[in-house]
């Protein structure tokens, strides 16, 4: 990103700072965009979107979310609840002098962004969501639902719940984990290999995540170079995985805090983009897109991109950039 003149910010939030990256634009136009990544991600996950939006004269900011990279990384799970993560986004806008923004989220970043119009409606001009559709609030506590699934097969969200367990495995082998996971979740991978394994072995010990994922071919891949992959490895080697895992552990807290918004609909202009081969869409059920449409009357654009998997903003960067630009110009500005 240095060749694009990117600059970094250290933005004050409760308890520390969030690291953010943007490309300065001389003559701004349109509503700014704030990019929120998921697991295992980084501001760098938006490296193809930042220069594309800057070239159109739009301010775009990519965050290291709480728990990741150069941002604050609390060890307390409660520091990742919905009240706190929403406050982070309001603080980001305040620090950057932005009144209202479009929030674009991927994975856990999408889960947070779906809630923002309900928590801080005056600050959200629209949503551009990737990979994770909005669904009605579940009647089941998330950790209970994860435990039920783990009775049938290995399920990463259940495996991540016990503090210390997953990070002991992942921190010891970040390159192998990221290599296997990122390919498995891509359009060419086989993420469901891990669902073909039990949650425990014959002795009752928890099945590890790395061994549950299939081996991946060597880099480069069409959407990820060896140097780009090395950036992720360096980041997680330095930061560890606890912060990212705490987003999973805080899901019960977020579920509880979202109860007042049960049944609420998202009416701000919204775009949804996903890869046709994203395993998340399969996990959420065949009617997940219909359920999203029913709860998001503001849905103006929906694009399911063939051949792409979970990391759609990297796997189909050109298409994502085209869709984002069209959505922002036609439905937000």
C-alpha cells in the first residue's frame, strides 16, 4: 500500500487506540466508507478496495478491529461485547471528523455492521456487507447452538469458546493455520472437510482445528501472493489470536445486548456481496438470502459472484470494487 501513498492513523477508543489506514484524496466526493474486517483479518484485507475508492475521490478507511494487528488487544472477553464494539465505531467517526459513513463489513465485521443502524442510526448512511447475510435474532443463545452442532461434528465456533484452548494451538503455528484456513474458505477449497471430523477423539480430547482442515496448495494463489500471505503471518505471529477469538467468545454478550432490537429491520441503503462458493452461505441454510431480504427492506443491491469463496473482496476484487462504486453512487451519495 505504500505505493498508493497510504497513511496510518491511531484513533482513540475506550481503553486504547484502533489502527486505521487510508489513502488521502485531494478532492473528496461522496459519503466516506469505513471497512471492518473479520476473522482472521486485518486492515490489509481491504488493500484492493482502498486505492479503487480513492481513485474515485472517495474517503475510505480500513481498520484493524479491536483485538487485531496494531489495535488494542484486551484479554477480557467483555471488552468485545456489542456495546463496546459499537462505541469503537462511533469513536472512529469522531476521531476522523466524519458525521455519517457507509460501513462495509466482512465476516465478524459484517455482524457488527448489521447492528450499527440500530445502535447509532444518526451515524450510518448505508451498509455494504460482504459474505455474512443478516438473519433474524436466534431464539437460542449462541454458545448453546454451537454446542449442539459440536455434538455432530467439529465446529470451530464451539472449539473457540474455551479461553486458552484454541490460541494454544493457533499461536504455535500461525503460518500453517492461516495457509490451511484461507484456502479452505476460498472458492477452490473444501472447508467442509473439518465437518467430517468429530469434535473429540476416542479419548475424549478436543479435536484441533489445524488437523481438521485439509492441506492447501503452495502459494501463490490467483488471489493471494506469497508476500501478501506473509503480511498476515507476521501480523498474527506478533499479535497472537486471542483478540480475534474473543469476538467469538463475546457472541453471547452481543446476543443479550441486541434483545431490544429483536425484530427490527434495516432500512438504510444496503448492498450485499458474497461468493457463490462461500461455505458461510451453506452453513446458514438455503433460505438465508430470503431471510435477509425480509429483515433488510433497505437492500438495494445483491450480487453473488461465481467462483469466489469467503474472502470475496480479495478473490473477486475487481467485481467487488465495481459493485461498491455503483452502489455508493446510485443509492447513497
